C-alpha cells in the first residue's frame, strides 16, 4: 500500500511533463530563488543553499520511510542542490557580476 506522500508524488509526476530527476532540479532552483529574493541572501553566500537542502532532506525522509534506497535518496539530494551550488561557487569566484 502506498503512503499518501507517494500517491501525491506519483500524481504530481503524472500531471507535470517532467522526469522525476528534473523535478528535483526545479525544486532546488525554486528554493535557491526563494533564498535570494525572500530571505535576501547574497548569491555568493552558501547560506542560500539551506532552503533547498532542508526541503530535499525532508522529502527524502519520506521516501526512506516508504522503503526507497539510500543511494537513490542521496542522488535526489544532489540533483536538488547541484545547480545552486554551482551558481554560488561561480559567484564566489566572480565568474559573473552578482
């Protein structure tokens, strides 16, 4: 029997024309934008990763509870936070004006 969380996740995947891994990238980027715009974090601040990291870990706790593999959860956390991490690192290296 699927949990309510897994049912909601499968429904969301059915509605959105995106792969599961792509949704993680979008969630991570949305959390990064939230940190920049709402929480007013600087683009070069690693603290801008915290919302995405917290959301990713929370979602993966539900997956682990429902029997998903640890390696799959680690991959999802990486997918969620890799793009913001790259952008922050580039900003810190002054690769662009941010």
